[in-house]
C-alpha cells in the first residue's frame, strides 16, 4: 500500500506528463503565458460549440449563458484518478470558445477612443476577480440547499420577468453542476469496479459514495469539504476562468477539527487531501493572517497547506499573510520550503498596509481583516464585494509618451512642463477609467452575467440581480497603474541631461528618441545610466514617490460619476510585454516596443549588490496604501538562503518588509542563473522548472519565447 | 521638479569607501549594511577584493563594455587612453592619476572609479535607511575593507554615529596594526570580526606578505577586553588547509575568553575578474579550486569541543 506522500509523488509525475501533453495540444504562441491552470487535455472525441443567441455570434443574457453552460457540464468528460482522493478535473473553458462579446447596443466608442489613446485595459466587460463565500453559503447549504434558495427567490420575484429569468438561469447552472458531479460519481463507481488494487479500489469506492452524497448534501467531513470546494472552483473556472480560492485555513477548520477529534482523519491524510485539492487548479488561497479581532489565525491547516505544496512541488497559488502576531516559525518554515523546492511557493502579503489602507475607504478594521488575498495581486471580501480587480490597468509609459509628444509639439520644453502635462493626462486617463467602470456596472450583466459565482455571494440571489449590477454590499474598483520605473527613470534621465549636466538639448534627445536610438547609442547609454528608481536616494526614487502621490490623488479625489469607490494599486500582471509594445522609445534609454518595468519594481539590473534591501525600501516607499497592493517581485539566488542563517535572513526580510515598512505583497523566485540560462536555450531539458511571473507561477518550459526572455533578463539582471 | 541637490560637505572629514553592500548577510549577525574601506596592509594572494589594496582612488576598466566613443581620450589630461583602430581603446594605467575625468564621461560603464570620499553623514544616510531590516534580524553596520582601521579616526566616528542611532556595530579587521589603533574604534564596536589566516609565521608571511606575530598578539589582547569576537579563517588549499594548522589555531583560540564564534570560510575565486579590471596581474597558478564540503568538515574536526560556536560555510 502506498503512503500518502508516495501517492502525491505519482500525481506530480502525472501532472508533469499532462503539462507536456497540453503543450502539444495547444500550440498558439502565448497561450500558456498565464497561471498554470490545472485543466487537462480532453479526449479526442470531446467537442463542444457554444450556441449564440445573437446574429453577431455572441451570447447575451443569463439564460442563454446558463443553457450553454448546462449543456457543456452535461457532456463534460468525467475525470477520475485512483491516486487522488478527489474526483473531477476540467478540460475546457468557455473563454476559449468565444461567445463573450460586449453587447452591441451598449457600445462605448467615445471611451474606447481614450482607452486606445492611453493604452488602457478598461475593465469594461471584465469578469470574475472578486471573492465568493463558500464557507457561509456553499458549505452550509450544499447544492440542493442553494437550489432551494434560488427557487424560493423565484417565488419572491415572480412578478419581475428579468429577475425571474436571472434566477431561472442560476437554477439551471446548479442543475448542470449536479449533473456533472453525478457523471463523475458514476465514473468513480465504474473505476472502483474495475480496480484490482484493494487500496485504490477502496479510495474509488469512497470517492463514488462521497460524490453521490454531495450532489445534494452539504459536506460533513474534511475530505467532503475539499471535494465540494473542488466542484465549485472548477465550474467557475470553466465558466469564465475565476481563480479565487479563499482563506483555506478558515474554510476547512471546523471540518478538520471535528475529523481529527473523532479519529476520522490523520494529519498526513489531511496534507494529502490538501495536495489533491491544490493539484486540481491554481486557485488563489490565503493562509495565515488574522481573525477579525486581530488574533493570529494560523492553525494546523495553514501548516498542512505549506506541507502539501512542499509535497507537490508544482506551481500553486498559496499566499501567506504576514502580520505582527504571526507565528514566526510558520513563516520560517514556508521560507525553508520555498528554498528547498524552488517552486516560488508561497507568496507573502502584508496585513498591516492592506488593513490600514482599506480602513481609509471608510470600513472597519474587522471587515478589512477578512478581505482575503484570493487573486494574483488582489484581495476581496468574501461574497459581499465586487471589485473588477486586476482587470483595469493604465499604462503610464504611454501617458508619459503622450505628454512628451504634446510638450515637444507645443514648444515650451522643460521638465516642469512635461511633469504638468503628464499629470494632466494621468488625470484624464483616470477620469476615463472611472466613466468606463460606470459603463460596465450599467451594462455588463446584459452581456455575460456572473452566473457561476452569483449564487455564492450575498445579495444576487436575494435581489435577483447580477453582482456586476449592484446586488452586493460593497463596490470598490481596483485601478492598477503600470510602468512606474520606466516613467520615473525617464523623468530623472531628462532632468540630468537637460538641467543638471546640460549634456543634451531637448532637440538632440528627441531626435534620438524618434530614431529609436538608431545612430544615437551614446545618447541612449548616457540616459540609461542615470541613477534609477530603486537605487536609493536618487532623483528617480523621489519622482517615483511623487508619481504615486499623483495617481493616488487623482484616483481618490472623487468616486466614479455614478458614485463607485476606486482604489489605486501598482501592478502590470503579464502586460509588461504587451504594454511595452504600445510605446515608442522612452528617455530612460528603453527601446521602442521593449517591455515596460514590472509592477512596482525598478528596472532590472538597477544595482549590483544589496538589491534586496534597496528594492524593499524602494517598493515600500511607493505603496498607494488604500487597501490594494503594489507587489515587489524578487529574484533570489539560492545561495542567499544557504543554511539555517540564510533562511533566517529571508524570514527577517519578509517580516520587516511587511510589518515595519508596510509592504503589501512579495513574489519570490528562487532560481540559479546557470539553470535558468540552460532552460532558456533548452526548455525541454527542464520540464519541472517552476518560475514566478507575477502573482502566478508556471512551468518555465510552457512560456512563450517573449516571456522566457523577459523572465531570464529579469532574473539575470535583477 | 524639486531635485534637492547641492549639499556642500567639503568641510567634513571623509573616508575612502569602495563599496557599500546592503543586505549583507556574511559579515556579522542578521541583515547588515557593510561599508568597505579602501586600503589594506596585507597582500593575501587569494584576496577577492583587490580593489581594496590601494589607499587611493583607482580607475577600473571593463573593456567588454566599451563602445569606442573616444570621449575618454579627449577627457584625459595624462594620455592614458588611446584609440588604436577607432573602435576600441587601450588604457595605460601606469600613467593614470585617478582623476576620474574619463569615468565621468564614459556612458557605457566601461571606466569606473573605485573609491569614493564619503562623509559620516552621507554613509549614515544609507545605513540608517536600512535600519528597519536590522531590527528584526539583529543586524546592523559592519565596517570592513581592505583594512578599515587604516582609516581608524574616520571608522571610529562612523561606528560612533551608528551606535548613537541605536544601530548594532561590527568591525571587520585583519588586526595588523598597532594595538592602540585598534583601541580607537573599540568603544563604538559591539562585535569584532577578526581574521586568522595561518598559524605558522613563515607561512603567513609567504601568503599575506606580513608576519602574523602582531596579529596574533592583538587578537590575544583583544580577546581579554570583554568585546565579543568572531574569528574568521579562510581555508586556502595548499596554504592553511592542514589539520596541524587548524589544531594549532584551535589551541590558540581555546584560551581566549572573548572568542564567541569561528567561521571556516572556503576559498573562492570570484575576484579574478577584478584583477584584470584594475590592470593587475593574477598569477594563474594561484587560482585554486574551492575546497569541497567534505574537506571543510574534515578540518572543522580540529575545533570540536571548543566553547565557541563553530560555523562551517
């Protein structure tokens, strides 16, 4: 009989094989430049096409989406692995099939003009990126209970056809999920019958019985809760790619405590079930953190979760929330595993700055402490907040470029004038984004409502209204700003060249920029070697802080015209490449179309030694501090954490950064240079090499050439 | 834009510094900021900081980065720089007055001045900025080199300023100075890192250029001052990597009350590129292979049972 850990080893090997299969199955460049989602390649005969309800090929409204979703779940192949304790896997996403288009009756050409001008990701038509409440809704009601609740509110709203259609659609979604679970239970039953190994047979029989029960009933045990959570998360991933897992150690605590107390579960078994859960998908789970009263909530499950991630050694999306009273040994253990496994797990979030910041929006500390990190860079309240997090981005490098072009055209050339124009255009861009958010809230539900998440939130079912359209208690829209380093360095380089040293005139610099440095390499090097943001004490450092002050001011000076609150953050996600392509050469010596700087990070290679301290101070100094994050991305050589003392040092760094400096989010890569360089040349030699891109981690070999280059340059120069 | 430039610090004493290493984790406890002072009175052949030898600023040359712009040729008053084929230039460092004019105009990072005069206030600005990291880790400021005590007045002032700011201080010395010089800095140092390179006097002189007599005497005296000492012994293949040497060192240290820890540090060859950049010859026969972990552990056995902490890196 295999041990739990041996089973996880087998599951990991299967996962690596599956990843290679996926690479062969989907060959479109850039397809894998995102989270290492846990979907698996479907059987060859599996095929599904969406049925549009509009002449433009789009699907509109709740019922049309629900009918499509139900049918897809009904024909979706079951997935049973005898080595896993949990049934199910997803093999497709509706995102890949098309069908989601903004409703043509609510087009927004005026806004779009500005989105294009400033190269913004507007958020209009954005989906999910908020957090559900499985603990209070799903785990308490079960699928049957949710169905009953939906039907009850159908009665309440029977006089309102729109609400009734919405609730009928939600009913159909739940029925689809139940059908999908039943198919998997049947498959587990059949697999059990065919299985000769007694241990695996018993596992499959248990899996079948558990899933027949969970079609209707809420979970009662730790294992059942893991399975229930799996079904909910996977269906939402199929529908529109949602990846919000939840505060894992709170969600599962009561089941764990009860099972342990009653002798139904061992600690090893709990780690195994968690590993099976984490393997299903890279859903974002938070661990650690505090209870609403501020007491440390680290429990056995928090420890088991990092152990499970350590057993797996695959990309996972666990995030450890650091606060002043956290068990230091817990943080230390996670660091130890991070260096041992070199899989960039977990990430770390700073409780202090997020709670203090969110409170500034008018909320209580108690509420702020329950705003869990359940996305790449973002937090949200479970089931009561709609955020559009990570879907609204302003490319400040493009804003800078427009300001620069305007200054050169109007004739008054000075760094002061450039700053004024940058500030003006930044204000305009933010203003447009606010109007765009209003447009989204008015009309998004008419395109693709959140039918796979509504029923797990407090309000949409009760009110018969989609979450995007005003049915939950809190609306706080995240606006992320990109290219801070590129812009701060550009301002500093210009100041040095035309003011301080007067080495170049505006006209000389402009000629070099317009030619994309062709024939002007010395000018480029001069500008590029201006002390950067991140070095500490430079003009670029001062300017980065001022830029963040301005973007925060413009964001916070008023809500959207319709009154929705907005919260600034700094995060470029994977857009560093795409946004770079939209911008010509910039005065920091960057070439046209080259990537912009990453999140709140300085330009890679900004200093030769001691980067960790310098970067920590720099990124802490540019936190907007309103409740959303400005992550720091660190590339650390494995030798830095050599031995016990090394692990201590990194633990101390994290505690200082989060608790003392007020840093919000830390993403770490532990990579040795030789390995990453070899993997760059020969990705096939390193199929198990995991790298962290931003808030998410992936297998390096699955990335596109552009992304591999970006990661390598960042790591080698960083 | 307010740039905030233009502080005139000309009247204040300065120290010659060749690097300030932040997130320094090998020069004392915790996360530290290590200030490296220029100038050394030892010539350890394995030294990986050859830029620390000279007590004066120096020009460091990285030919790979040169773009052949010729600005240095025009800027140099001493005729050090020449262009051979109009593409890459040659440097005659024997003529160099280390005025820094060429480095100032070099946009490619090919010419870099090593050694910067800095005031206590300027260094403390960086050191104090890193203070939050010291708090949780038990870190602080380390003065290293070169031999920092060749600038003892200045180093004492810097250590004092740090102590007054509540920052833990460490002094990293090779100890080859009159004891009175060491004493200048002691009131402001919380910890001394003391190098002990070889026990045999002739061998020590052969590989470092100086006798170890005064060094060991100083270590002996220092260890009775009540200040904690971490002894650091680099393991250099063919030089001090014998059980005999290690046993002798163990015996010597065993009677010293202030010694709290011994670090055995394996030789590494990371400094080879720096020699070239400074126009210095590095005898290829002196580029060694790093001792394997098993060898480090074998030598560490000589210190078993000591009442100080033994750390094998």
